[in-house]
């Protein structure tokens, strides 16, 4: 894969390489919360309660012009 390149010109907003550590910790927190509650009750926490989209290292994605920054098209 020495010549691999991006197919879409979109990159993360910050310099963080990925959100993997944030996602694993939030999913672990959600699983623990579900295991601690009584599943016979109907008041299970909503799935969107965990994993605030503004808290991870990478805040989102941003399109860029591949003609101006061709080095960003490399993986």
C-alpha cells in the first residue's frame, strides 16, 4: 500500500489521529451503566447519554481542496 491515497478530500479538524480511545472508553462506560441498573425497569439510560460528540479529541471533519494540499491526500 505504498501508493494508497484518500478517495474523498475530508480530514479531521484537529491533529488527533483517531477517536478510538474515546469511543472505547465511552462504550465501556455505557456497558457498565447498563449492567448496574435493573433491567426489569423501563427506565434504561438512553444510548445518546454516553459519548458526547463535543468531548472527543477530534471534533469532526472538514473538507479541503486537494489541489492546494496534495500531501493531505496521502494516507
